[in-house]
C-alpha cells in the first residue's frame, strides 16, 4: 500500500487522515464539495451552528446516494432482462 498522511478541513475543523495515494484526489474533492455545499446552505437557510449545516449536507448527499443506487439497480435489472430476451431471440435464430 502507498499511504499518505493528509490534512483536510471540514466545518473549520482539521482532520488528519491516512489514505492511499490513489484516494487522495477523491477525498480532497469530497472535502471541497462538503465545504461548498455548507456555504450554499449557510447563505440560504437559517442555522444555529455548523452541526446544522453538516446535518443538512449529510442528508442531501445520502439522499443523492440512495437515489443513484436505485437508478443503478433499475438499470442493471432492466439491462439484464433485455440481454436475456436478446439472447433467447438469437438462440432461436440459430
């Protein structure tokens, strides 16, 4: 494994992480996305503290992730059904 020690800041708190080199860019992008989304929420909604913003960001990202998983499942299942149908048609033609 090729590990790096990196530092990221989320909600004004620094976090030291040990990550694989290939994951570093993704983690930094995720951190930036969290921070940008928190800024959007803070500009548009009332909140008491950063925990409120983090909770809303977590809810948004989790909802998006679940929706994406549902789309993948649907696509995969639909694709599998269609490929099975095509295979049956091709088998009959032989």
